[in-house]
C-alpha cells in the first residue's frame, strides 16, 4: 500500500464534490481509480498504515475467491437503526 504524504493542491481538502461524466475517462490517458484521503491533526501514520494493511486480503485469501470471502466473519458491528428522525 502506498500513502500519499503531500497534498496536491488546495482542492484536496475542500467541501466540493466534482462528478465527471464517464465519457471523460475515454478522452484522457488517466486510468480511473479510487483514492482515500485522511485529513487530521497528529495522525499516527504508522498506526494508520498498520490498520489499513491489516484490512487487505493475503495472496492466499485472494486465491480462495468470493465464495470463501463470503464465509469470513464480519469484524464490523451489525448495522441497525440507532435513531429516527421525525419531520
């Protein structure tokens, strides 16, 4: 895993969301990708890297395929409605 350690510009931390049409990708040499950005004060980079790395599948787990993955225990708590809104 590679972590970016420098921002590429002021737009990286702003509240704006830009949605490009799929056609955009066919007119550029850029490959579509995903990016996750952590912004904070005193982020423990080593701990963050360790946590993210621990979430990755090993080569052996990847080779097992989706059927095996579905049998893995879910480490996240069950999702449920914790509150409701009334209008």
